[in-house]
């Protein structure tokens, strides 16, 4: 719905965080990646997700729960896409930087 009450925002974010992301979004992503890019199949992707789920979900919850609560409560509709896109750019940039070794992997 389009209601911006705190209860409705919490309900939307709770469903997204507890059901949609951990049981649909991330498993499908890992199966897709491991089938099409790594070539070791969907079960390997699910095993990788199982191994990485705790850290991955913690980072997801740290950024996206507050961001989604903001979107569903006080960000005006006309600014929501821009806010989510900016949040996503920041999260993906920092995640990529940290995943690939940060500053320690640069050479002199």
C-alpha cells in the first residue's frame, strides 16, 4: 500500500528483510551467478550463499533496513528512486572496495 504510517513501514521492511531478500533475492542471485558466470551450477551457488549468508545479511540489514524505513515513512514519493539509487551506489561501492581488499591490495 501507499500508507506511510510507521506500522506500515515496519511491516513492509520486515517482510522484505525476513522473507523476500534472504529466501528469494539472494538465493536466486547466487544460483544465477554460479550457473552462468562460474559454471558450477545452481547447487554450488546455494552452498556459497549458505556459507556467506550471515555476513551478507548483516551488511544488507545494516544499510537497507534504515534506508527502507526512511523510504516508506518520510522520503517523498518523487525522491524515492533517487534516494534508493544513491544508497545502492554507496553500498555497492563500499562492498566492492572491502571485498576486493580495500587499500591493502594497491601496489606502489
